[in-house]
C-alpha cells in the first residue's frame, strides 16, 4: 500500500524539482535587455542595459539638460509559464525636456529569452507621435557579465 502511493509522489516531487530548476537558473542572476526605439518610423536610440534580477537599472540617451530619453528597466527572475521560460520585464520610458521628465510608456511583459518583442503605441495628451520599441531579454551569468564589463572598458581605451 505504501509503495502504490510512493511512486506518484516521487514522480510529482521530481517534476516539481525539474520545473523549479528549469524556471530559475541560479547561475544567471543578470539579464541583458537590448532595446530599439523609434519615433514616427525614425530610429532614435538602441540602448542596452544589464539588470540584476529584482533591481532597476537606468539608461539615458541624449542630453538631459536639453532633450533626452530615459529608460528605467526592471527584470524579475525567469519563471515557467505554460512550459516556457519567460522573464518578467517592465520598461518605463520618459522623455526628458529642459530637465523635466514626461512619462511616455510603461509596458509590463513576459519575454521569452532571446526572442524579440515589439510594442507599437501612440503618445497621448495631444502629442500624437507613433513610437515603436523592440526588446530582447537574455539571462547572463556572473562570468558573462564580467566579460562584457571588461570588453566595455577595453572599448574606451
């Protein structure tokens, strides 16, 4: 009688362990978020940022004293949704004009690692400009992040 119940329990425990191990790789605490941003069909910026899961990261393109675009990115650890790994990502985009920030968009998405997601929208409040943001998220290990940082330091030499 114990044996009859032990096998399904063991199978369920192994399946749960496999899902947990697959959904949250412990060796990849970072996520690289690459974005392409365009307004009215014209490319504006292509920022990329390394985000530690659960911590926001910011990148500003342009001159904040004059005109710039400020991206605030937050990625949570990968999760398993319908048998696929996804990375929950929030992106806030602000237009900076004369030192003032104006919120332009703030989508919350579940991105499949390595697959591009496209967002098309129109700015409100009488603005009317059409914006397009393409986003790709890739988990990164500590070693990959260190290599990226070293290469970035070598590029500035």
